[in-house]
């Protein structure tokens, strides 16, 4: 099944935007744990991974915002009603507003 590229970009961007903060928190927590037990090289590696994950998350947020703007701009405009159709719609709305009145009374 083939998806339009903008839809695929939005899907991946949304997944990355929602999941990367969780990954970031886990890696930072692991780094803190490793630092607490005295493994400075492991803590340093976790900080570097967390920095990379933070940069990727920031890029994902910006890319998702841009992709959603493109998706909105590519969406076709809804068809405009012809003047006669608009008049019928207004008349129908006016009739619906006065539907609860007694016969012979005018709604105001």
C-alpha cells in the first residue's frame, strides 16, 4: 500500500516527537545511575547519546510542524456554494429556527 510522502513524513514525525522524549528520559536516568555507581565512562556515553537524541527530537518537532503546514496548504479548498444554494441554505436555517412556534406566529 502506497502512502503519500507528506502523510508518511507526518506519521514518522509524530512517532519521533512522542517517543524520543521517553528515550531521552531513560538514557538520562541510566546515565545518572551509572554515575552514581562510579562508572564515569558509561555515564559520559549516556550523556552523548542523550544529546544526540535531544537534537533528533528537536529536528523531529520542527520537521513535523513544517510537514503539517504543507499538508494543510495542499488540502483542496471546500467547494463554494452557488448563490442559489446559499439562499436555500439560509431559508432552511430560518425555517429550522422557527420550527418550535405555533402556527400563525412569527419567530422573531
